[in-house]
C-alpha cells in the first residue's frame, strides 16, 4: 500500500464517520444539535421545543396520568409511580 492509498483510506474513514454523526435523522430540526439517536432527538425536541413537537407530531415517550383532572405527564415508567404517590390515599 503506498502513501496515496493510505491517504484516501483515511479520508474515506473520516468522511464516513462525519456523515454518520451528522445524520439529519438524529439532528434537532430547530437548533440543529445532534442527538445521536432518534429517541434522544425526540426527547430533546419535547424538552426544548415543545411547541414544535406538538405542531409536528413528534413521537413522545410521555404519557398522561389517567387520574381525572390531573394534568401530569411523564415518562411511561414514571406515571405509575406518580399515580401511587399522588392519587392512592
Ligand atoms: Zn433543539
Ligand atoms: Zn396524576
């Protein structure tokens, strides 16, 4: 392997790495931050740009509390805990 092909190989690997980390699927469409994965991106959009999330139907891991009149929303695994502490007296 000569110097030139090593150079091209490195360039190729660097470009491949960059294009993966800049995958627009994982990029916040509002502030362009890269979140690395879809779930993290969606969580970020809900946390930082909730208006955008509502308008664009961004999937949310948040679930509403089933208690009538309660406005609590939380992560799926937090809702039962909330329900227990707030509504089971
Ligand atoms: Zn953002
Ligand atoms: Zn509740």
